[in-house]
C-alpha cells in the first residue's frame, strides 16, 4: 500500500513538472509565426507553379 501511494505521488510530481513549465506564446509571436507560415506556403506554391510551367515547356518541345 505504501509503495503504491509513493509511486502515485512520484508520478504526480513528475507530471506537474513537465506540464507546469509550458511557455505560452504572446500574440505578437503568434502573428509572426502565422506570417512566416504563410510566406513559406506562398513560396512552395510558386515553386510548384514553376515546376508545372517547366513540365509544360518540356512537353511542347
């Protein structure tokens, strides 16, 4: 019984340590991350369009 209580107390302590140290992002950081993600998505789309154009040009030749 004593070992079970100690094991549960240890698990509670460990879980508290890992969940209690979580950092929350500020609004500015969230906006900056969203802007970077949007820029990356636009860049990927532009690369895909460029590849498609190259493929069409190769097919025409």
